[in-house]
């Protein structure tokens, strides 16, 4: 039985010697998950899933994949559904919780538990111009 998908957009960046680093963008509708994903894709990231991600474990690691019904598509608010090349799955390494509220300047370490595994979580404002750089820099530190 497949668990319910997580309300999250997932993208991945390829790192030589490491492979694909998957990050989940979580948050309420309208927080900028798809918008940030589109900006990351324009910088070389690959879409895994938009809006909902199936999360599963294998070998003690978390992986994300798109539900079949939405694979290869991303919603661009105000434009419509766009077809986008996707990565079938990616190992999840980091969660970005998107918010429209102010975020702490120097936050304490935070985690999100998915399927019994903790992933580091960073809160950020997805519509900020620097959001792409923040996601990229933190992902490269892994």
C-alpha cells in the first residue's frame, strides 16, 4: 500500500561525486513552492514532483517521486500547467518550509520527520529574490 503523498514540490540538483540531491519545498498553497521550483529549474535543477510528492524509504534513506497523475507537469500560477522534464526519483536531503511570515535571522537547527527519518528543515520566504541562492548554497553544503 502506498502512503498518501506529502503536500510538497520536490526538485533535485546533480552534484558530481554525490549524485542527485533532492529537496522538498513545503508550505501552504500560495507560499511559492512551484514559483521557486521554476526559478531553480531555470538554474539547472530538475523537477521531481510538483505540489505532491510520494515519499518512501529504501536502505535507510528517504526518496521522493511524483504521483503518476501529475508526473512531468508543474503549475505556473496565472499561466497554467506546463510540461517539464523530470527526474523519476531523488534521494531527499533537505526540506525548505516556505512561508510568507518573517523568518528568524539566525534560527536554531530544525528537522522534519518523514516516514520515521529526520531531514534538516530551513524556513524561508519562497518569493524572496535570494531564495534560489539560499536553496542552492545550503544544498551544496550537504
